[in-house]
């Protein structure tokens, strides 16, 4: 099956037309989709109306799937989580984040399907963290390349969120006990493309290791602001049935919270990756050498 692709920005985002993601898996050009994802980082497919099972199967073709410790899931499908404004307070997704960076081996990719969307509003934004890294000065790139940061689940799942019933409280507490804070490189190297990208996010990154608290706060503030520059971003206005597939290693995303009280429901299947790779020291040195 061949398809057409058109770009949304120079650095990230492409819309694919002429492809039915609900077709039999062996008819879907998974290798070409993966190559386009490597190049464009976020791919969009209009009005696909994938069933939850098809969504799970499509995502599983790219790698093992994650079961989220807190979010509810599609009936009978623990790998397909449901983000429903009638069920949960999802305002915390209106913060720039990379999915499940609180895991030792976070998500490589995600497949998001729009079930119910407001007439207007409820867009999702993505930001390219390879472009963000590239736009930093060479001395800062070199310094960041040697740093590690702590990522925590509870930063995006505070007690007031998912703590309103005894069951949800217990689920959150169990999740916290099973997910102690983890340390990841501040700059990660993509295992498929070799590209460097900034890897801190407001959703889960709590501190930079080894710095004084005030230094860590100031540096994270600088990096969060930098990572969110409009130059690195795209924004998608959903129609029901739209699908987005993103590279979760080198992008951040943000679900715009501008549509309440309208109803919005999305589903996500999340493909697990590897522990983030740090920059090799010779690469850090090279990034500081004028071309
Ligand atoms: O609701 C959305 O548009 C995205 C929510 C989100 O952060 C996710 O699915 O990972
Ligand atoms: Fe997310």
C-alpha cells in the first residue's frame, strides 16, 4: 500500500493520506511508517476510526506495549488507555511532557486515537526536542550532555488527582510504590537515528542531579522554557477518528485545555522503549567543536 505525505513544519509533523490503518496488518507498510516517523517524529492520519483492538494490534506491531498503572483502559484491553473528560480530571495533560518518563525504560512511541472531540478547541501540540537541543549554544550542549535528571510519577499524579475514591486512592498509591523516581540523561541519543535531543519535561522531571536546589530549579526553568519555543512546535486540530503516532523519545506534547465543559475522549496505546542513552563523551566534545 503506497501513501502520500505532506509536512506540517520543517522539523516535525507530517500528514499521511491514502492509507487505511484499519486494514489487515500485513497490508500496512510498517517499515515505511517507521522510517517516516524517524524523519518527521509525529505522523497524522485523518478520520481512521480504528477500533480499540485494531489500535492495540497496530501499536503492538512496533514493539511491546505498556499498561498504565493509573489511567483506566478500554474494556478487555489493558494496553489501550482511555482519556475521558467525563471520567477523569485530565487537566494535568495540559503541561508539556513526554509519556511515562517516570519509567526506567520509557515509551518509544504512542498511537493516539480521537474518539470524541469538541467542535472547536482541544488541540494537541508537539514540540521537537532535537530542534530544541540543536538551538542551544555549544558550551551549554556540552555541559548538559553530562547531566542526569530525576523523573517522578507523582509530579503529574498528585494526591488530588485520582485520589477521590478509595479504589482510585489505592491504585495511585500502589503505582507510586511500584515506580520509585528514576534518573535519565538530560540529553538522550536516539537509538534509531543517532540524533541528540533534550530530555527533560515539566510533567515528570523534578530535579537535575548534583546541582544545588536553586541551581536545579533555575536550569530546569530555562530548559522548560526553551523546549517550548513555537519554532519547535506543531498543533493538531482533531476530527473524530484521527490518529496520531509520535516518537516519544524526542518530542514533548501538550493537550490544550480550552474546551470545557465540552466532552473529549481519546485512547492511547503506548510502545515501550529502552533506558534512554546518554551522549557519548566524544559526541559531546564534537558538538562543541566549530564546524
Ligand atoms: O489528549 C491528548 O490530546 C493527549 C493526551 C496525552 O498526553 C497522551 O495521550 O499522552
Ligand atoms: Fe501524554
